[in-house]
């Protein structure tokens, strides 16, 4: 199995942006958010189970998950959130295991927003890379995307580890506290480090 780096961070911290820079350097990326979307697209692998647990109220006529409605439910009802996670997490994890086998770059990156909270990927990853930024920046960046108001962003943050908890568990940290060039420089340094580590393992 190739060296896999688990990339995590709070909502809006810059995980996708960081992953894209690694991708530009030729690193294979497995993004659990992408897999989650695929599973909840029309006729995706999670739709039948979601329909059974949450009824057709949360499924569009085309057979996709009604994301906005479901987001509204799960961040006001932790029981519902757990039920959705119980459906999605095992399916995502199975797909990640499969895609790790297909990694052909010197090392790979798996992007998991709740990597540390769930502890689910420990056996697949060699190191934890945390993207860190202030909560103020996190909220501003997350809200820059359509559909997410401050209340929803704060509710999502409340379900995630705090900045301090995440940093404590990190092997490596990207400080996404400045501009894109600052981010890119840190990723170049980490890329060299991971190539060196992969060649030793
Ligand atoms: P989520 O958890 O919601 O999926 P994320 O951690 O993947 O978010 P990104 O989507 O990478 O975060 O970044 C959130 C937004 O902030 C994006 O619009 C991105 O372009 C912007 N952004 C990220 N890093 C920086 C930066 N250093 N300077 C300016 N904007 C940034």
C-alpha cells in the first residue's frame, strides 16, 4: 500500500484548495466529499438506504438526495445526523479502501473532514495533515460559498473538533492564514518531505 496522508481541517479551512495544489504536483487525491456526493447523486449507492430511513421526503424526483433540506435537518437534529452518518460512513470508507489500491503516485492524499473526530481511517493513513486557520477566516471562507449562512456554518463547526484539538493530533500542519502563494509554498515543502518518507517506507 502506498504512503497515504490524511488531510483534514474544519469547514472552510482550505482542504480542497490544499488538495488541488497537491494534485497539481501529480499526487493522487481521494476526496471523501466527492465520494459522498457520488453516493447521493441520482441512483447513487446510498439513496435506497436514505429513502428507507428518512422517507422519500428527502429524495428528488430524479432520485438524488435533497442536500439543502437534509443539511437543515441534520444540523438541528443530532439523532438524524447520526443516522445519516451510519449510512454514509461505511459506504465512503469502503470506496476509499478501494481507491487506495489504485493510487499510482509516490504517495497519496485522502481528504477526510472528520478524520480525527471519527478515527475511522487510522489503518489506511500513515500521517495526519491538518489545514489550520482562524475560526474567523473559517466562517468567512465557508460563507463565501452559496447556500451557507453563518448560523449553519457555526452549527457545523460545533460538530467538529476545535482548532486546538485538531492541532494536538496533527503530524504536519499547513497554516492557511495568509494568501494562496503562502499556502502553495508550504505544500511544496511537504511534497518533498512526503516523497522522502515514501521512499523510505
Ligand atoms: P469545506 O470543509 O467546506 O469543504 P474546505 O476546507 O475544503 O471547505 P476550501 O473549499 O478549500 O475549504 O476553501 C474555502 C474557500 O476559501 C474557497 O472559496 C477557497 O478559494 C478560499 N480559500 C482557501 N484558502 C484561501 C487563502 N489562503 N486565501 C484566500 N482564499 C482562500
